[in-house]
């Protein structure tokens, strides 16, 4: 695959899954299972972040497959107000090993996660794609460096 075929998309959305923790965990589990299967099949990698109110997701892959996947995601009633924070070409993938990595509130790095929530309240005006990207990237690769 040519490097210039690669795109990165970062979005933020409101959670619409209601119910107790068990129900939410079950729904998220289903989202991750289908995501990992379908993403692996079409060469999409990335990471998903969840808190009670919001999702944030980084998707990377070839343009057409990314667009197709994102169109499905946008229609999903389990979230709403999907706002694209970033969509650009990239030289190389950053979540190479992850068809869909996951950060929950209970993640080991919850201190950092809590800080980002506190700083922004997940307000899209405050939260940039770069910030989400950095948080997810450091979580899964141990590196803050962006090499796009
Ligand atoms: P089907 O499974 O045939 O479902 C048909 C419709 O019902 C779809 O609109 C689907 O969104 C919706 N639906 C399915 N299950 C439920 C449910 N339990 N409750 C309510 N509605 C439901 N998919 C990926 O392939 N890759 C991803 O990276 C990815 N990330 C996601 C991130 C978030 C935050 C969310 C909410 C969903 C994500 N999904 C992802 C799931 C995606 O939205 C589709 O549900 C999934 O890809 C299956 O698509 P389908 O057309 O086969 O739908």
C-alpha cells in the first residue's frame, strides 16, 4: 500500500447507551468485538476512548475503507453528535498493532484520562484531535511523539 493512501480520522461523540455499568460494559464489549473483526478485515487500526458521557475515537487506514467504516459508525444510535476533530493523510500508522485499542475510565492511566476530562469537560471547543490523539498514543505505544 502506498503511504499516501493512509488517512487518520479523529472524532468525538456523545454516549447514548443508558443503563447500569453492566449494560454499558456489555454494549461496549459488543462494539469492540465487531470493530476488531471488521477493522482487521479492511485494514483499519485505531483506538477508542469512553467515559460515561462521550466517546472519542482515532481511526486510521486507506481512504475508502475508512470512509465506509465511519459512515456506519456515524449512523449508530449508541452515540450522537459525532464531531470530526481531525481528518488528514498520514505517512505511517501509529496504532499498528491495534484493530481497535480501548481506554475506559478504569484504564491504568486513569489519572491522565481524568485530567483531560477535567481540563476540557469533553467540551469539543476545548478538546482537540491532537490532544485525544496524544492521550491514546501514549497509552498504547508509550510514546508521545507524533511521526506523521
Ligand atoms: P449491523 O450489526 O447489521 O446493525 C445494523 C444497525 O444497527 C447499524 O446502524 C448499527 O450501528 C446498529 N446497531 C448494531 N448493534 C446495535 C445495538 N446493540 N444497539 C443499537 N444499535 C445497534 N464498527 C466498526 O466496524 N469499526 C469501528 O471502529 C467501530 N467503532 C465504533 C465506535 C463507536 C463509538 C460505536 C458506537 C460503534 C462503532 N462501531 C464500529 C460499530 C458500528 O457502528 C456498527 O454497528 C458495526 O460496524 C456493524 O455494522 P453493520 O452495518 O454490520 O450493522
